[in-house]
C-alpha cells in the first residue's frame, strides 16, 4: 500500500522488490490512490480515488494468509484502525521505512508527537524494514528493535551497471551536481561508482 503512486525512488524500489518477489510465485498487488501512472513493473496496480476506498478494499479482501506492506509511515495514523483490524484478523503487517525520522526536523510539533506515538504503533508490525543501520539506531525504533530488518534497497542489476560503465562520456567531468533530497543515509559510494 503506497499513496499516490508515481515514478519516484520509492516506487522504483517497490518495482525492484516486486521483480525479486515475483520469482517466489507470490501475487503482488499495489494499492494506491490518485496515482500519477497507470501501471507498475511486476505488480498489479489498483488505483482508487481516495484513501477510504483503499482501506475498505483491504478490510474486505485481505485474508489471514496475506501480508500487507505499508510503504512509509506518512499515512500511519490515518490507516491505523484498518491495520489493527488486519492484525486481529491474523494478517502479517510489514512497514518499509525509506527515510530517516530526521525528515520531521522541520516540523517540531509533529516530530515530538510522532516520537511519542510511533514507537507504540510500530509494535503492531511483524517486521519493519529499514535501509540503513543508522536509521535503526534512532530512538524511535528502540521499543521494536527485535522486529527491525536492515536491508539496503535493491539498486541497479549487474546488467544495468555494465551498461552504465560502458558509456564513454563525450567530455570528462570534475564535479557532479545532484538535485535531490540528501541525507547521510544515502549511498555515496554507489553514486561515485
């Protein structure tokens, strides 16, 4: 479940995970609302008109043998009642956190509130997937440390890296400028390579 599916970093990561998981004969369905694209690689994309319709769908259709992977905790408070229902029903719940809690530094009230509430909410998840050991050290995850899995996002395939390495630039460059969100958890070595 991922709000407003588009072609960004989180969605690309989801597609790469889907490619890996599809080899396990799992049925992968992306639930979203107000999506900016019509399809996703290796995932059946169901686009709803609003979050309420997504929640009604998961409450009605998810079975005990299903797993719900919530991408990012942005909508955690809005979807919490549905998650509690699914947990009581016996579904497995996973949370994939891609960004550090530092993203809330600009919102002191929200940061304080979330830092008090989220550690308790995180306990309902069977696993919380983080993409760096630095994130796992954040105070936010102390109460659920045994459920944390650190797994770097799948990046380019070996074939894609070979293609990139084979490209000979017309002109060498001494500096590379990036226009993106940046934090210490980003993989600098990968970008340099």
